C-alpha cells in the first residue's frame, strides 16, 4: 500500500484579499498558518506520516509544508522544492482584485480565464516586473520555460515532469509521500492519478489546508481517497 497526500497551502494573504496570485510569492495569512497546523495535527492523529515531501518554489506552499512537518515531527525527511509544482501563472492578472477584474471585463470572461482548460489569461511582457525571468530563483530556466501566462493545460503539462521524474520513483520506495503545493498544480496531479478528462478536472475544487489522501496499488491506481 502506498499513500499520496495532496495538500493545498493554507490561505495566503492574497487569497484573503481576493487577488490573483499565480507565481507572485505571497506569505500565508494567520488563518493560513492555522490551517497548516490543523492539517499536520490531522495527519498525526490519523497516523499518516510522510517519508518524502515535495513542494514548490513559493513561500505559501513551503511554509505550509514546514508547519505540517513540525506538527508530525518529520522535519528530517527529504524534501524536494520543484518549480514545476508552482501555481498556474496568471500573467497580467497577477495582483489584480478578482471582483474588480470581473467588474471591468465581465464575469463570464473572468470565469473563462480562471476555469477554461486551455484558455490563456492576458500575457505579461518580458520587461514587466512580474515576469519570472527577473527572479533569481528561476535563473536556470530557459526562455521557453519562463511563462508570460499559463492555461490550466500548460500548468498540468509541467506538473507531469515532476510527477514522472520524481514523485513516481518516490512512491516506489516510500509508503507515504506528501505534496504541499497549489490549487492548479495539484489539479494536475489529481487529473493524472484519477484519469480525469479536461472537463472533469476544471470542476475539481482544492480547499486550502485540507489533506487529501490517496491510497494507491502497485500500479499507482487509486483504491481509496478521502479528506482528513
């Protein structure tokens, strides 16, 4: 038996302010830190103790993971930070208030940008301060890897790299693997392990700070899944 635990980070400050976040590196809110603590306590109570963990390059996911590992007394396990697990890049929408954006462009357009599987939000330009090419943590990425914006489809394609290269091999050697990441990158993992269609995955909600546990067989097929 193998277990894969997917955990969306706790509420961030921009979640609280109803802003598009994407690759912007925003801290957890106090409520988000409490959500992470509660997630760790639930995992400890259930005896679900990770042996390997993965997270993104963004502090809201990293902080969530640290809080959880402290709660389960597993700060010593191997952790891989992987930019492929970053949130979807929302392009020129990043930093904008969602309600204000809906008032300007219309609810249907904003819904398409947020929920359309292959729909790109408005693009950044490379000289925009929000372009990740200006951030030292992404200095090794190629121009093709640095997004000006991403659809959900784009996000899932890059998440697959981490899944196939790192998470699947870890599941072969560890009984429990924890991934603390973001709503859209975690949707990518859910789509792969549950074999969902493009339409099905856009309707999957990922609540903040709530561990989603998948029990997998030797072929990595899901035999059971539940929230703690």
